[in-house]
């Protein structure tokens, strides 16, 4: 894209300098004693804000640091992962990636049994698979397969992948989430890399179990949580979450998994399932054409999701409908992606170039802005309309100016003021900013280059 910049659109971005600055933060400021990066730090001082490492988010930093040219750093991260995998039956003895709203696995007196979360492994697998695509190093596939074997040993249950596994005694709880779609995609990626049909059969089997659920057959979308045991419905807490349907990350991950399976198994029923899913999403989640709520129309409101469209949901749905159009060729999906992108262009701040985290909101959320840039660049490729690239560049300039701190890029700033609302720097959001920086620096094409859509995906 730099070669297509006759009007100096990239002037002042200092792409090379910004990329190198991020790499240096990871080499030094973010470095823990165990060699992995800190999960979050204070943007002013660089001091860690929690004891967590970034291992469970490997796919959010390793591929982009590799693409930026620091192979030595990345190989060291892979070696550290390998040593940790060899030293214990579970990579984690407590959940890392997220807090489950409304669910706490606690005994009386708030004593939590040692347990691990299957979603903590997905970004590790994505990271190794994407690194293989960049380097064509088959040892990375072998290491990823060992991680996958650990996942199977801990979480496989009744044809699904459970969310939690108690470690003492080892027992996978009969609860699973539709973020399992990431494992469908991961199995499909393994098949594409190895041509071993066992991976393809695993993807098919997992997908078949999910598309057979009554909720999907009747409504066209997936519940956020599926209970594998009827006895779990006796527990009010689990009964409530089983009635919930969320668009992102749950349904969006399942759609991405089905698309990956369609790509590797085009003769299967996956295209029909995707069309059924898209119809259900439009019917039950849509706010206006191309713009969507996070929760389905029959899901009770949750405190963390206001009754208005949020950016972190809608960037993903723009990408999914763009990908559906690219894969299936159905014009209706292009129109939905186009309507969503145009809606968010109208929300962009004229002063800062940043996008609000929610319609009518006054906060700019770093990761949401980064992801919307990537979604808009998909639309630029599909339409050839410069307005999507210009909007992306304005947002990137806004991030580099207003979110930047001495030790990273702050998560939240005022939409119109650009003033910090919180000093926190989540280091994975800093590495994910490498995606648009590299996109513009290298002239990457998301759809026009082999494997690039996978490397730049967001799950």
C-alpha cells in the first residue's frame, strides 16, 4: 500500500519507528523473570499490574513479532512453551484468559479447586499454526499437536470440548461453550497444514455435535453455553447461563469454525449451515441493517452489555459477513458488511479520528479501534472505495497520538478529548496493534495474499 500513496496518506505515521518501539517494549519493559511477557503494566511506569503472563495469549503476539522481523525473540518464546509443556500435565493450574460472567467454581468459604480452562489453549494453538504459515517450520506443527493432545486428554467429553477440567481429581465438567468453534477452525488448520484426515474428521465431528443442537436447528444461532448433563440444569447459576446467546465471541467463533471447515470440506453441509446461521443472526440480533446487538432478542440483558450496539461486537460481524461474501459469493452478505461499515464510519470522531466503544459512548477502546481498522480494510479490498482506507488511517493516527504512553498504548481514552481514562496497558493489545502497522508498512492484502486472512484474523 505504501506504493499506492501518492497523496502522502502515511505521512507522520512513522510506521518503522512505531513497530520497533513495540518490539523493544516486549524485549525489555514487558519481560517477566520466566521469559514470558507481563499481561498488563502501568502505562507510565511499566510496572506490572498483575502476576499473569501472556502465555495463554501466544497467538496475539508471537505471529506479529515474527512478521516484524524478530525471529530470535519468537524462537525463545516457543522454547519456553515447549519446556513448560514437558514439565506438567496441564499448562495452567488456574484459568488465565477470561472471567466468566456469573460463574465461579468455588467451594464453601470461597475455596477454589485447581482447574483449567480449555479456552486458554486456543491462542497458543493459533499462534503456533500461524507461525508455521509464516515460517513453514513443521516442528511447530509437531509442538502444536502435543498441545492439542493435552487439550484432548483434559477436556474431551461426549464429542464436545468442555470448558473446565478439575485437576485433582482430573474431571472435565459437563459444560461447554460455543467458543468451541475455535477448535473446529484449529482442527481444519491442522488438516490444511498436514493433510492428515484425522484432523478433518475431528473438525467434522465437533461441528456436527453443535449444529445438531435444537437451538441452532430451530433459531439459527448457538447458545453461549451447552450443558452436557441434565443434572447441571438443577443448578440455577448454570441454568441461567445456558439460556444466554451472545454474538461475539460465541456465535462468531462458531461461524468462523464452520467457514474454515467449508474451505477444507466444500462438499459437506457447511455452506448450508452458514446460511442458516446468518439468517438466524439477522433475525434475532440485528439493530438495523448491518448493525447488531451483542445479545439475542430472547436473552436477558447483562450489566456489561448495554442495550445498544457495541464496537467490539460489530467489527467482528463486519468481518464475518465480508468473509462469508468472499467464501460463498452471496450478495446479501456483502450488503450487510457494507451497511455495518458505513454505520461505524458515521460514528468516527471528527476531532481524534477514534471510534466509540458503543454507540453514543465517550470512550475509545484500543483493541476495538484496532479491530475496526482491520474490518474496514477488508471493505477497502472488497469495494476499492478509498473512504474505508482513509477512515482506517485516521483511526490509526488517533491511536498513535492519543492512546500512546511511555510504556505502551493505554486501553481506554476519552473519545473527543484523547485524555487517558485508565493508565492500564494490556500488552496483547499493544502487539495486536502491529497488525494495522504491518498492513500499511508491508502493503499486505487480507484476501489477496495466501494465508494472510488467517494470520490477521481475530478470535
